[in-house]
C-alpha cells in the first residue's frame, strides 16, 4: 500500500487540551499537504479548521462527550449540533461506558441514537468510541451491536486518553461483530506503518493518530495519541 493510499485512512489528530491556535493551523496545513481523510479536534477548534480546510477535500471531525462519555445525552446531541454548524462533517462520540457496565443497554442505545439522529439529519458521520481497554470481550461485542442497532457509521476502539489503545484482537473482534459494511476505527497506540497495515488487514477502515506524518515517512512515534 502506498503512502498516498494509507493517508486516506488517517484522521490526523490533535486532542491535547493545551493545543494552541498555531498548532491547530499546522495540523490543517499538514492534512492538506498529505491528503489525510480528516483532522480530528476538540469542539472549540472546529470553526478554525473548517475555515482553513475549506475546499481542500479534508474533512473536519470533532469529538463529542470526550473523553469520558459520561455527559447527558441531551448535551451530547447539542454538542453534535453545534460542531456541525461550525463545520464538522464527522463526529467521534464516547459511549456511556458506565451505563454499559451497569447493564443499562437502553440508556446506551438512546445515548448513541441521540447523536446519530442529530448528525445524520445534517449528513454527518458518527463514530462511537467504545473504549475497549475498559471492556471485557463480551462487553465489546454488546457495545458494537448496540452502536450498529442505533445507526452509527463506525465503532472506534479508544479515546487515547485511557490505559490502552487499539489492539489487533480488538479490531478483529469488532469487525467480526459489526460485519463487512460498518466502519471500524483503530485509535490509540498506532505508531508505525506496520501497525497501520496490520490494523487495516484486521478490518480497520479508519486510523486515528497524532503521528500520521511519521507513519507515512516510516519513523516510529515514541508517544502521543
């Protein structure tokens, strides 16, 4: 797979709370240069990214309910509405992991559905972060099925802010669970070109990383999302 082909899988990511306007501008410039799929940023940075990326073909992705997923569904839906108005075409929401672990499947599904309804009404994609490092395999399967039933476009492994990131077994399990049509995003700890290719082989259709340029250049990322 060529570097140009790999770039199309990558959400070029900067979610650090200390990210400055200059760093966000640089992120967008890099995304245009390397033709990444999107930039993934916090809601406060969506507007500037939308202006900088207008007409480039690079999409703006915003996180929702990030990084804990423990905000109210109404708040997640409002946050989704606001970032789409500011120019986001994709959102990565965090699942309510506590509700999942409590067995409240209805709350989990309603939470995802609230964001999906809001996003799809504006033709935006929804990726749901299930935070695999906190879940048993049984819970991972349940989370993926709930997200699929709720109409989400992707399931995503991780926020990158917890104890673990994407693993090949998790990506394989998620792909097997959701079937061939739904998207699977691997994020957190994807640090090398070999990691990316292995994740794609396992079933990932999108990769979230802050080190996309180093990956394309064949250098290992020592730390970061």
